[in-house]
C-alpha cells in the first residue's frame, strides 16, 4: 500500500516507519523540519517537508505521492510536559485545521483510506469538543480513529514511570497500529488492559 504518513518523525511516527517499511508499504513521511530529511531517507521513506497549515502545498504533496492511505499521526506537543497547559491551543489547531487540511488533501489525491490518531481519555480544559469534532470528521469520510492510551516508554513524558490508565507503551502502540491499516471505518482503542 502507498501510505502518506503525516508526523513521520514524531514519537509514534518514528516507530511506525520501520514497521510499515518491513511490511512492504511504500511510505512518504511528512515532517515540517528540513533537518529530518536524511533521517527519513535513511529509514527508507520518501521525505516530504511540508507544513500541515500550508493547505495548498500539502495538497500538492499528497496528490504527487498518490497514496492509497493518509495516516494522521500529527501532534503539536511541547517536549516538557509542564508546558502542556500553555501549549494546548497549538495541539487544538492540529486537531482542527490540520485534520481538515489532511482530509482535503487525501480527497484530492483519491486516497481511499484515512487513519488518524486520537486520545482514549477525556482531555483537560474543556477540549473534549475539539477531540469529538476531530474524530467525527474522520469517521464521516469512512476513516479509522485510533484512540491511544497515554504513551509511556522512551521519548515520551513517561520515560520511566507509568501514567494513569488508559495507557500504552509507545512501541506496543505502533505495533498494534499496523493491523488497523485494513480496519473497517470506526473507532479503535489501543491501550493496555487495566
């Protein structure tokens, strides 16, 4: 399958890339950082430097790759968890404008599959409506929403400790995402058993 992976250098994206390549998929990996092009190329991915908020450039990039699936693994989270409250609007924008732009680009490219990450817990600060709208937009076009538990493991906010449930080790989350490439439209929760 030809897969356009938005968020290829993120905490889950870097784990999905080798699994997708190993499974024989052709992958275009999108990043907004030109400094990560070599990393993507070395992983066997066609690097795409693009900002999800540049709708015209995004659509052109997706159409040029002609994917069968667009995978939305984008977030805009700070490296320091203490900054989450003040950066909440940046991630909200990914879930609204970013999702809209990716859905539009996928449609323009004729991609018949769409998979997007979400969260398996109620977000603080009244952002539940944003999450619901994000998920509804994906489901409305026949896509798959993967509601991950809170990630733990290397490179996450919980490198050593465990977050409260729902949670999932980030490596396990990536492994459990691969079979969902063929899932029927709807919502799938990926989390450890409590």
